[in-house]
C-alpha cells in the first residue's frame, strides 16, 4: 500500500464514532484486524484502523485513516494486486446494496516487510453494515482474515491427492507391463528366462526412479539412455551426442524400456558383444514437437536381418507407438542402425 497524507477530518470522525473510551480500547486491543469505513461509495473512506490491521499489512493506522480503501492501491493496480482490489470493491458494494454482511472472496495480496521482503499472503474479510436511524448504511466495519495457512494447506492437500492418484495410476500401469513381460518373455532355460525378465523389470524401475527424481515432471533423455547402457557396457564403449532434452513424463517409461531392449540386444548379439564394437546414440529435435533418436552400432559381429520378429523387436515397436512415433531398422553389414521417431510434448 502507498503512504498517503491523513485527511484532516479523520480525528473528528474518530472522536464522534468511538467516543466511548471502553469501546475504543476494545477496538484497539482486538487481535482481529479491524477497519471502519464510511459507506461513501465509491471511495469508502477509512475512518479507523486498529493496530492489528496495520500490522497485518505492514503499515500504520495513521497512514490509512482518511483515505479511500481502494485509493491506497493506486489508480492502476498491478495484475497481481488487481483481483484483491476487485474483491474488496465487490464486497463493499454488496453490503451497501443489501444492508447485510458479506464475506469477501479469498484473494492473494503480498505483504512487504520494512526490509523490503515480500511474502505470499491470502486474505478474506467479513464486511458488516452499520445503519443509521433510517436504516441506511452509513459505515462498514471490516473484520479481516489472513487465510494463508488454510489456502496453503488446501493446496498441499490437493497436491497430495493428485500425487496419490498419479502414483496409483503409474503403479497399475507398471504392474500391467510386468505381467506382459512374464507372459511374453521367452528363453531356452529357466535361468535365461529369469535373467531377461530381471533386466526388463530393472529397466522399468530405473524409469520410475528417474521420474521420481524430477517430481514426476519428466526425465532427461541423456540420463535415461545412460541409465540403460551403464549396467551393460563401460563408458568408453559408447558415445552420446545430442542437446538437452526433457522427456514428458508419459514417455519416460517407454523410452527407458526401448533403450533397454536395444542395449540388451547389442550386448548379446551386436556391437557390445565384442571388445572392438562401439555404439553411438545421437538425438536431435526434428521440430518443436518431434524427436529423432538414432542408435548406431559399429565394429561388431556381421549383421543380418532376423528371420522372424522376436518379442524384443515387437516390444520396441509398441513402445514407439506409445510415444506417438515409429521405429525403423537398417540391418547394415557393419552394424545395426535404429531410428526412433517420437513426439516430444
């Protein structure tokens, strides 16, 4: 609020309205922020403000009394303040129009301390009429309420509920994925089956960890790729090239699983299965909304197209479609090249 000179009539108004010493003592001593205004719309001149009200807004009663309650915000309030000013105006107009008390809508209004530090605050008020002998509203008394604690608690509760719903959704989705792994994973031995299944479940767990690390807002593409390659190859066996990309949360699991399938295949049959082999993963933005990830293997065993599509290849295709994309394979003799095209937003 801006400092304004005190209107000269204010002391007389005060003495008239609060002549009784005991009433004035109660008004001043009240821990509830109280403000007395004239019903002289549209100004609503402030006639008295108790110390609790002044403290609440980091000002003094002298800086308020005599000026219109809306004037202290200036003729053109900032966008962050305008809703608070409008809520005051609407509530006071309702009191004058109806002659009944009105609960002001909760609105934010930051309070700046003497040191210049602004703190987030939310306010409401109960504005009640004082009527003259003829029943006309002549003054309005406002009991201001700092409801910041309630607003932040409600916001926190809503965030917790949203998080719980998100966790429940992701947990159910993860269980569905694991069930499909169990049904569709094949191997010649029980030990082989266990090893393949463990790898896929661990990749799924790493994806969840990446999401949790960023509060379920997404994950770094580079970190996702490194997380799947690190358990299978030394860092000097592969190279990563591309800009910083944040995957949307709904694509993190699919990307992690797709990279895991490609990395596992490379470790078994491709470039990561020999000491001379090398892998390079490059990515780039095809546009603002599209991403291209290229997986290129070199110096590994001779490559031939598979005679039939295995579960891993089908899974990668399904994962690409989950990301609103597609996967393309190029079975070059010198090494497999895979291009994954997916949506970014």
